[in-house]
């Protein structure tokens, strides 16, 4: 994946997560994939992590995006930001998974109507 697009989308998405969120991503992949989780403020379960949030943009959508004009890319960036913001707003990061199991994953696949313009 183009490192400029990768950096651009990470910059756009990072402020949507809590300050203590740990975001990971691999710019070597052909897809854009960012994973985030954070410690919940739950006094009952000290150190409990949130659901794992995955935001994915498949390779085909990344390729289409890279061929667009700067103006169209900015428009798509705004759409990606808005879609991710709505997704995270509706998300309940808490869960009932036992502490010895990994937290459940929730995924937003941003393609089709999210970035097509």
C-alpha cells in the first residue's frame, strides 16, 4: 500500500479513538488495516481492554482511491472519517468476555458506498 495514503488515513482516524488507545497498522499490506483497543475505565475489572476495533479498506478500494484527483481524495477522506466516527459512536467497547480470552472484535470494512464517489 502507498505509504502516503497509509499515513494520511492513520492521521485522519487516530483522533477518533480515546487518548489511551493503542493503534496498530501494517503499511506493508495491500489493504489498509488499523486495529485499536484501549483500557476501559471499569473499576470492577482493572486493566480490562475494550473490544478490538478493526477498520479495513480493501486493496481494490485503496487502488481506486489512489487514482482519484486530490479533490476527490479529500472528499473520500471526509467520508471515511464520518463513517468511522459514526461506527465508534455506536460502539459499546465493554464486553463480557472472560479475562483469559481475547476481547471480541468489531470490524468496519470501508469500501463500496463509504469511499466510492
